[in-house]
């Protein structure tokens, strides 16, 4: 009986922890609208906006706590993971004259996917997760 109670408590704790992690990285997790029409995810105090469009263009912005665009890192990467097929990793690079990182994907092959944006911020690598097309609740 003790083992069952302990296992149940461990399972409840694990589920609560996973739910908290999902909330911390969930797109649209705050009350502010995304300034560029994408989805915003946050990890700790870092906010990232992700936008992909049917033409295959990907845009990523680093935002401050007030949803203002700030200077992004020089580069990063985005991994596109479709439900079926092989994932691909694309380099993100600053789009000249902007505060935006960009990449392009083959829109004929990737109709929907989970995108994992990986950016070096303040000396640490952070991952942000987004769905394309966005799932609005």
C-alpha cells in the first residue's frame, strides 16, 4: 500500500511539473498580442516570437518583457519536425537592416510541424517550441 501511495504521489508531482513546463513554453501564454502577428513563447524571462507563412518564410524576434523587439543573437537554428517524415534543421540568420532572424522552408513538403527555435541568449542556449500552423485556443 505504501508503494502505491508513493508511486501515485510521484506520478502527480511529475504531471504537475510537466504541466508547468508546458505552460512556460506554450505559445500565446500571456495577455499581450504578438507584435508581429506570430506566436510568443517564453522561457524564464526570455520571450521569442515565431511566425511562419505558407510561402515558406520563417521570422523570429527576440522580445523584452514589454513585447518590444530587441536585438537578437547573430544566429540560431530552427528544427522543423513534421508529424510524418524527417525533421530538418535550418540556420537562422539576422535579416539585413532588421532586428529579425530569418530562414526559409519548403512549404510544399512541410504543411504542418513542430518548430523548435534554439537561440544563444546571455551565454546560454534556450529552446522555444511553436506549432505551424498555429493552434489558437
